[in-house]
C-alpha cells in the first residue's frame, strides 16, 4: 500500500478530513461511491455521508476502506473526522 498524498496533492493528509481524502482517492481510482461501497461492504449512502462529513467510520471500517483503495490512512485523518 502506498501513501495517498501523491494522489491528492491538494489535500494534506494531516489537515484533510477523512471524507475529503476518501473522495479524492476514490475519484483518482475512477470508482463511484457505489463501487467503493461494494468493496468495503457498506451502502452507497454511507460512503456519501463519509465524504460529506456527516458521519465517520469505525476504525475497522477505515482499514477496509484503505484496503479497498490500496492506500494507508494516517490515524490523524480519522480522528479529525470524529
């Protein structure tokens, strides 16, 4: 897995919210919210809520999102979403 900052140079991993990071990496991989949701095992509205900042995932789900996107997430970005 690689660091996602190279995919999203406009979103700093330390400052960007979890949702911003997910959206940026998802789009960089050409995935729809629905496709990411299927890979992670959640519904598309859940991915939409993460990306809009209306809710934050549990740490175990963050790991599944990272695996689905082929990246690593810094815990600071997850804490910022909480």
